C-alpha cells in the first residue's frame, strides 16, 4: 500500500510517502527559526506557518518519492495530541486530498506514530515490547501487546522530560530547543559532584516527575547569580545570557546543566528498563525527541544489557517529529480496516 503521512501537531510541517514499511520520502520543514526567539513554540505562529508550507511540503514528498498524488492509495494524518490550530491545518489538507483523490484516510495518534517509527528500520521486533515515548509534550511508558493493543502503564505527573530540557535551557540562557543546547554544552564536561533529585525511583512505580528537578535547578541558578526578579515574583529570572563559558558563572552553568541531564537520563533509563523487566518484555523501544540524546542512549543500553533486554532507538531523524512515523502507522491501520470518515475532529489530548 502506498501511503502519504502528514504531521503538523507542533512546530514541524512534515509529509512522507511510505510503502511496505519502506520510506520513499520524508520531508520535514522545521519552524525552529520562527519560535526560537520566544524560547518555545508560539501556537498561533505555528498554525500560520503550517498553512504557508503544507502544500509545498506535500508536493515535495510526492516528488522525492517519485509517486504522483494520483498513485497514492491512502492517507494518514496526525489527529492528536498536539496544538489544536496546528493539527487542524494537517487534517484539513489530508481530508481535502482524500476527498479529491477518492482514497481512504485515517487519523493517527502521534504517540503511537513515535512508538511504531522503529518498524521503519527494524524487522526483528517482537510483541509484547515496552515503549518509552519521551518528547517535548509527553513522557509515558507503553506496554505494546500487538499493533492495536497498546496500554499506557506510566506517565509524567507534571512536566514532560523534553519540556524540562526546554525550560531549564531557557533558565540557563542556552536557547531553544533546550535538549540539543544542553546536550551540546555538557558533552565535554561533568557535574563535578553536583547531584540533583531523581524522583519516583521505586521499582514498581512507572510514573515520572520532573518539576522538583526543575526547582532544584532554579535554586542552583539562584546560588550562582543571586535572586533576580523579573516580575517582582520570587524565583522568576531574566534570561541569563551565558556568553562566555570560561567565566566562573559559565563553568557553574555547565555544571548545573550536566547534573540536570544526568538526573533526567538516570530516571528515564532506570524506569524504562525496570518496566520492560516487570512486564516480561524482551525489547525496549525508546522514541520521541529526547531519544536523540546520546547520554540517554548509552545509559539505557548499559542497564538493559545487564537485564538482558534489547533496546531499540529510531535513527536521529526519526526520533523527532516526522511524517514517516505517521505514514507507517497509517499503513497498519488502513490495512486492518481502520478507515475514518471525513467528519473526524482534531484531539488536543488523546
Ligand atoms: O518528539 P519531538 O520532536 O516533539 C514533540 O512531540 O514534543 O520532541 C521535541 C523535544 C524538545 O523538548 C527537545 O528539547 C527534545 O525533544 N530534544 C532533546 C534532544 N533533541 C530534541 N532532548 C534531549 N537531548 C536531545 N539531543
Ligand atoms: Zn512528537
């Protein structure tokens, strides 16, 4: 089946053609330049940019795949979760194409897309597997029993891990997106003995919490810079621009960033491996934007190796938001008869 996938849940406008779990094209237009001056995604700007780009991105995906639109056999589009205005742009385009081309359409859960991206690059995946989706909006563990029986067994009680990376990077004046900025800064440094909290590490607890860690970072920053109140409220800071990393403050920022990344990595790796063991899964899939983090990859592989669990990560480009993961998921759904009629809506939460 030749399927077009469309993804517009956040700040990437993406389209991809997939057939038989093989990627024929995978086009991603990132809006990072639009949002970086705000230190995070501005929903209204995101939807406007999707509207500007969506047709060209779809055309490019069709051209790069060498598949004319008239040869498409199905369409999958992200239905949620995500920013409602952004989702509606992709869904509108997908419905118009399904109607015009007279082909079936299915609304795809973005998180299931992340989980099943791994099928684009691996053949030996066995059910049940444990999946950790760790992105800017979500940090959840899923027991995947088969293609259509997916149970969430743990989730964050407050911030998502990627959100914590983004907020901490903003606080440290490191730019957006935070995960890439923090990983880049700390690759040749360590926390110099600084230890920050690791929450909810009891063996059979599969929930996450990162807000205490975020507050601990704030306290460390206060120790370094003193209290600078931007709004008169305690604990609120002007963004601190760490221009010179060789100063005492620059070295302090690196140390805090390294300790922060270490805490997040330890918690994610330990919980994911524990969950795989608890639910008797031989394989652990780690996906979503934060799965691009090399320290997380190394830590999880070493813990999983001792627990005799195999860890699978999508390649870097398939960790962050893309439409190939939506197309591959749509291929499974459409082949099994999960076709939506044109009245389906967007779901900001799912
Ligand atoms: O999956 P994704 O592209 O979008 C969502 O669905 O949220 O994930 C984006 C998140 C951002 O919070 C970003 O800071 C984080 O993934 N991220 C990383 C890295 N690359 C992206 N976090 C840690 N290390 C990275 N290398
Ligand atoms: Zn995502």
